[in-house]
């Protein structure tokens, strides 16, 4: 009997040891699996130009909301328009905000992205220290703008022509490399009239007491084009690879972007604080003051399509090369 009891105790002890080993093995396997899953997370690269377009995502850049267990998000604020374009052409960015006409141009060259939403609906103003009450008052003036051939230049030239002025003969156009350079030029008195975007336009108004907004190019666009809406200046692109393989992540991103845009319009002071903290080059007070003129709103591709098409038609008629020589078809738009 004693031998039987000892044998039974030995068997129970062995079972306990094996069970413990099994439990530990399962824990080790689970830990390894978890680590592997973490290591296999995709890095989602989001690129956005500095300025107003960066403000549309400033809450996301600061707070980094979760978009899905399978992805980590990397945000980059890009300083140069050329670098921004190259990140899309090279497909380095999974998500990018670009001028809407550039989006059409890239699509015409078969760069594999779709337009998911329009987020910036015009931020351009003629600001200066001269007396200008109408387009005719610009005749013979020297006017500074940002980047020949870029969206601000095309829109301003279009509006000059629609208001009876020849851009090559009736005005003298000068170009600087950035909105910040335009602001400093106005503040220092090196020029007295500029086509300048928000929020740096507000920087001028805050620092130069005799400067004022002379023409609202968004309102002028509505009158000249007959569209009865502002123009979708910047739009969000999603890579085909991302939308095909991670549709839920795309849905999550678009929802967070819409919430971010609602938030900045309701909290301009905090948005300004975020912009300054993240070293975007924009001061908090400038952002807070300029948001009211920044026309940042989220409109999904389906709802924005008619406005985008009208905008691109105007650019096609005026300067076909600015959209790639042809209007994009329905495959240009993300079906959501």
C-alpha cells in the first residue's frame, strides 16, 4: 500500500510539473506571437505641406490617434512643394495632401493614388498697404506672389483676366519662394501688394498696422467662375495600395481627419498652441487669428466631386498643363 501511495504522489507531482511547463510554454509562445505581431506592424506614412494644410491635421499630428492594431502612423510636415510632389510620385507617402490640380496632374501620369476628400477651400488674399478697391486699381502695380505656375499664381492670373487685366502687360508680377517670405517682405516694406495665403497673411496684419485685406480671392472666384462656391484648393490622396489592403485603416483615418478639422475650427487657440509646439513655423496667435479666413473643412470625394470638376474645368480652359492636359475620370475619386 505504501508503494502505491508513493507511486500515486509521484504521478501527481509529474503531472503538476508537466502542466506548469505547458502553461509556461503557452505564455512564451503567446509572448513571442505578440512580439512578432508588433514587429510586423505596417508603418503608415502621412505627408502634409506646411501652412494651412498642416493645420487640418494638427490635432492628429499632436495626439496620434489609434487607427488600427496593424499600423503605426508617421506624420511629416513637408516644407517644400517640390519635395511634397516627389513624395507622392515616388509613392513614399501612403497619404498626402496636395493642391487639387497637382492631384489631377499626377493621376494623368498614372501615379497610383485616389482623391479621398477636399480639405482646404481657398486661403488666398491680396494684402497690402496701397489703396485698392477694385481690380482696375491693380493696373500698373507691382504684385508679389508665391511660385510661378503654382496654384496661387494660376488662380490670380485667371482672376486678372476675368476682370479685364492682362497678367503680362497690365501688372508686374514678382515671385518669392514661400508664404513666409511674402509675409516678411510685406512687413519690412520691401513690397506693398502681395497675394498671400493664410495663416501668414494674419502675421502681416498683426505686425504691420497699415496693412489690410484688399481682395478676397475666394469671393472673387465665385463671382468670376459662376460656380457659386469656393474652389477646392487642396485635397487628400490615398495610395491605391493602402486603400486596397487596409480599407478599415483608411476609414479610421478619414473619420479622425474630419474630427480634427471640426476641432480646430472650434478651438483655434489650442490649434495655434499645437502648431507652435510642433515647430511648424506658425505662431499660436497667427494661427488663432487666421483660422477664420483659412476655409478648412472636410468634404468627402463623393460630395466634393462636382466642385472639384468645375474647378478643374476652369483650370483646363485657362491653363491645361496645370492639371495634366485632361480632366480625370471617375476612377480618380475614392469610392467611399
